[in-house]
C-alpha cells in the first residue's frame, strides 16, 4: 500500500505541479499588451488563454499530491516529522498564493489586455515565488530534515 501511495504521490506531483509550474511561468509573457499604442486590438493571445485554463485546471488537480502525501505519512506513522510538517505548510502557502493572488491576477490581465507593465512583472514575481515554494518542497522531500530513524 505504501509503495502504491508513494508512486501516486510522485507521479501526480510531476504531472500536475509540473504543468502548473510551466503555465504560471509562461502566462505573463503571453499576456503582455501589444507594443503599439495605436493598436486598437484588444485580442488576448491564445497562448495566454491556454495557460490560464491550464493554471485553473491543474491548480485544482495539484491538491492530489499533498493529499496523497499526507495519507502516506499517516500510513507510515510519520506525520509528526519536521520535513512533512514543513512540506504541508508550504503546500498550503502555495495553494493560497495560487488561489488568491495568481489566478485572480491572470483573470484581471485577460480582462484588460492593455494592463500596465508592472502588472506583468508582479504576475511573473508571483509565479517565481510559487515555483520557489515547489522547489523548497522538493528539497524537503529529498533531504528529509528531522526524519525519524
């Protein structure tokens, strides 16, 4: 049972969080306003629309790796270890950042293709923070600080 949960945990993290990482990173580039001020086109780049859709869908699916990971920790009796507690806390922070900062910012940028360049920079910064959180969780999964025997 534990091996099955571990495989599901790792596979879903790679697929769902990997796709999410790429979509939030690419979105600001393709949501950029047209460079020509006289351009009256308000069309949104199709890649930006696709990245937003992927962010929303895979953002929801990204709950699976931590849920399976917590289940695995319970099965193994390791829920009280520091690396697991920190990973859960960082996952919650990442989920909050995605839900309350990144997705709403993407919606605003899609609604107004003529947004300020600073909006694009903030979206890129938020993506960088989210990706750093996932990387920190990966480090915790490998190094396992505070792991029992």
